[in-house]
C-alpha cells in the first residue's frame, strides 16, 4: 500500500500539488481552471514476495501459491429457506432478499445525519416467516447492544426507529423506546421509590406506560432528558417526547373535573421531575397541575396502591419547590393524614411521617405573619417532631459518624446510614428542625437582643444543615 499524493496533472508537470482541507480540486488546477483528477488516497499493489532477516541473514519468501495447492470450500453465510407452498413462493423469495439486504440508510434532519434501520415492508404470513423478522431484529439489537442506553447514549437511535418489540396485546415499541423504559426502571424509578416499600414506580408505572400513551411519553421524555444530560448532548429527543405528552395531558386536564384518573397524576409527577432537571428555567407548570390534581383526588393519598405512592412523591416535590422558590405550600395536607403510612411501622412509612411533619411546618410558616408561628402551634408541631425522633427505629442510627475536621482534610461530616429511607427520613428531620428554629417566636424579654438571637439560631441550625446534606 502506498499513499497517493497530488493529482496526475501536477505530477506530470513536476509541480507541488496543494489540496486545501475538504476541497475536491488542488490549488494549481483551480487557478488554471482545469479539471483536477485526484488519485485515490490509498492505493494497494500486489505483493509477490517479502524479505525477512533472521540471525543476520536475509531470506526471501515467495507468496505465490503452488499450482498444486488444494483449496477447501468456504461456508457461505447462513441462508434461511422458507417452507411455503407455490402460491407464496414469490413472497418468500422477496422476504429473504429483504432480510439479506443491508438495512442501513442515511436520513437527514435538522439535527444532522442519523443512521436509521429500515425493516422489511411487511412480514411474511406463512410457514416460518417470523424467522426473517427475528433474524433482522436480533442483528439490529446486537449492533445496538455494544453501547446500550444505560451505559452510553447511541446517537443512531432516534425516536422513530421502526425496529419494534411486539407484545401480546399488539402494542409496539421501538428499540430506543424500550431502552428508555429500561433506563427509567433501572436509574430513575429508584429516586421515586426511595420511600415506597412496594416500588410502584419501578413495577406498576412501567406497566401503565404499556397501556397508556400519556404515561409512556412522560417516561420517555424523562429518560431521554436524563440520558442527554449525562452524555452532555442535545435534548431534542426529550423535547419531542415532552411535547407529545403535553398534548395528551392538556386534553386530559380539561376533563379532570369530571374524569380524573391515576394515570394523569403519574404523568404530571414524572413531568415535574423532568422540570426539576432543567435548572435554568423551572417554570413549575406541572407543579401547579399536580396541586390541582392532588386536591381533586382527595382520596389518592390514602387510597393505597400507585395513587398513594405518587401522591407522596409529589409531596416531596412540593416541599422542594416551596423551599427553593420561596413559595407557600399549596396543598391540602388533610388528604395525607388519612394515609395508611401513619398505621405502618416500616422504614418507608417512618420516612413519610417526618416528610408530612416537614410539609406541615412549611405550610404553617408561610401562612403565619412574618413567618413567625404562634407559641402554642409551634410547641405542638415541635413536640410531634421530637416524638417522631424518639420513636424512629434503632436501625436508623448511623453505622459510622465522623465530625468535620479541616486539619484531617475532612471539611464535612461523614454519616453512613443503612437504608435509603433512613437517609431521606433523617434529612427531612434535620430540615424540619431548621424550619422550627427559624420560625420560633422570640421571647418578649429578648426583644432588645435580636442580634444575639440570630447568632443563636445560626448556631442551632448549622449542624442540622450539615447532617441534612451529608447523610448517606
């Protein structure tokens, strides 16, 4: 092999051939206005012998095969023979040709050139015709499996990829959609299931997605956005799914007064997580929609099942938005007081109880004048928080704790917990203590010492803040 340099005209004239990057014509030919015939970049020539040096001597090895060389037959690629009658012979031959034809073609769109798989136009309906479909789908999946979506985002996968997985009820999912659903189950659903002992977001919500297109589009939008963020890529795919989900959701919200179901609440809560991932412009559109739905579905927080799990997930979202956006908590917390969580004694129920107390503190602080809660109310809620702290499981104690030590290179405390609900529960407990400290009504005898009171509040709140942030 040798590397071709320059065009034939420049070599014939013995002049330097300069080819600008990306140009199809060299500079001399362009200046003279003549056609430029560039040779192939790489040229291969036959090799009949090679020299090899061994022990100071050079030996020549001939690469020509002897005329008496015996050659063996090489197996051809596997060919599927379809067993069918003469009437469908023509269809069978076309199916085999389509299966053996390369299925890659380039398509362009506003985001650049993407590679898309093109399947056979119609599956053959006789004999073993499903082999062609399975053979093609398997090859396609193996090509994608080298970099699955949960490890590395494949750029050739787009939302309209027609490779489909057919379920028993006849619904179809593209390979990309199936990958995004698995991405949701493995990476995103555990966020929402952290305080749900039955893991409804990992089990029931994906099942709903196969039956309800609005839930499906919400899951695809969230998974695609999170995948794009980790890959530092454009989220145009997520925006497309998000737009499709919004169309379905807006139409459903118009009928929410008379026909409100769990799937609407699931979709809205998932889209709320989608909004939280957008740190630059969180408009809280779906937070407002969730407020409306949760207040309409008065029994959702106490009905059990996926509706109750989704309601508790939304309560955590509402607390987060209230703290970050400095807005009042617009929720009817009486719906949560009837929840079965207050009658259970597992880790998830214990965490949800302190989450409820934290939400109640926020609501009282926002409704109180000057964000200062009355003494009787403050004492009542403070007793509830302290009672929860004393009644929490002994397994919620940290298995390892190290105080911060700048001298030892540890600027933050180290707190190890056993279970995820314990981490969430203790974070909300320390947050509740901070809110209680900040909303405590000042004593009349301390009215002239507000500066001292502020220092005291900071001293009390600071360690609680550290423990709320670094528990894990």
